C-alpha cells in the first residue's frame, strides 16, 4: 500500500464521516451502534466494501422520506446487522476455522 493509497483512503473516510454527521441525531446514534457492531463481528472486507456507505445511503433516503430510524432498522439493531452480513465471511468465521484446524496444520 502506497502513501497515495493511504491518503486517498483517509479522504474517503473523512467524506464518509461527514455524510454521517449530516444525518439527524437519532440516525447518527444508530449508525454508530451499527458501525461498532460490524467492526467487532462484521465481514472481513468491511473497510474496502460497500456495506457502510450503503447503510449511509439507506439512512439518507429514510431521513429524506421523513421516517424514523427505527422504522428502517427495527428495534433490534444487532439483528439488522446480522441480516446485513449473513452471506459475508466474518471474523467469527475466520476464528471458528482457526480453532477447527488440526493442531500443527496452521498455514499449510
């Protein structure tokens, strides 16, 4: 990864967080909970993938339509997150695979 890639990544992240900050307060709170949950158990390609920007798009559309954030995600934010990543390889999957391997076969 070159310095240019790092700088470009930071610019993209700052633009992403600016979009989040432009959401209504209740949307921001739920977004931060989703982000926290996904950073812990989410897909292995979370940093490079379209998931978080897609959530912001979804929230912007909901806010523009005048809907409350819980109308969009429901009362169980963790279940909403689990549904988002149900077909993705998660860090939990990686961990489960690592403890399932035969002792001494890691990396083979």
